[in-house]
C-alpha cells in the first residue's frame, strides 16, 4: 500500500472519530471518541513526518507531491 493511501486512510479515520465526538450522546462517549481522535491525529502526523523525510515526495518549495 502506498504511503499516500495510508495517510489518507488514517485521516479519514480521524475524521470519523471527530464526528463521533461531536455527535456523542454522553460525556463518556465523547471522551472515548476524543481519545481516538488524538490517536489517529498522532498516526497521521507520524506518517506525514515519515514522508517528509523522503525528499522524493517534496518539491523545491517544500510542498508534498502526489
């Protein structure tokens, strides 16, 4: 699986966790969902950082190439 797809998947999971946090029926459910948001956010950042280390994904201006 390509790194871009892994990041995209993790970002989609993070979005779902945010939605669960917003629409939670109880404080406990919201707290649990917010922990998932944090976990997915850390995963997305770690994968983006890993991609940034590889110069083949970044152009001369520091933007990600797709």
